[in-house]
C-alpha cells in the first residue's frame, strides 16, 4: 500500500498576500481558491513538478497553528543555483547557496544532496531548496 503525502497546511495571516507570494514569486500553480460557507477561504497551490501541494487559508477549520510557525519545508531541485536566481529575480530574499560541513553551514555548493538555499514567506514560514542529483527534483 502506498502512503502519499498530498497536502501540507501553511499558516498565513493574509491569504491574498500569501497567494501572490506563492503563485507569482515562487511560481506555484493555483489549484483551488474557494470560500466555504462564508466562514473560511482555502487556497491550494502546487510547486511545479510536485505531487504534493500546500494549502493556505483563513477561517474556521483551516489551521490552528500561528502564521509563520512552520519551519523546514523543503523543495528539491536539480540546479539550486538556477532556482535561487529565479527566486531573486522574482524578488524573494534568498540566502546564498550553502552546504553542511563539519556540522555547520558553509558558503558554496556541496556534493549530491548537500547544496541548500533558504528563504521565508511573508509570514516567516521557513523553506529551503535542496539540490538533488541530476534527474531528481527537476
């Protein structure tokens, strides 16, 4: 039996601002933007090439977690430097490419699965890009 992660809630304070960030600056596809009974708004977005989506929203039953409290969300790409360049071009404040060396972050790329770029959404939810080997994540 397969167990697939399909949806991750990301708590935000301003749904419209977050929707613009994820769709316009990160390039996520807007799958759904619906209001439920006038008590909740739910926006589902999917990163390019991903089978897992995020959901942002406001109102009853969306999420009880405070905006900005989700950390460690990770996207895998085939070229972290090129992905970082796209983010910066779209106005996202992204860290330089870094890798883990002797238990600490060091500047520059590392080997397979050891090159990262870090950024946050407007609410402070923390994301990273990780470079996978050729053929993975891209």
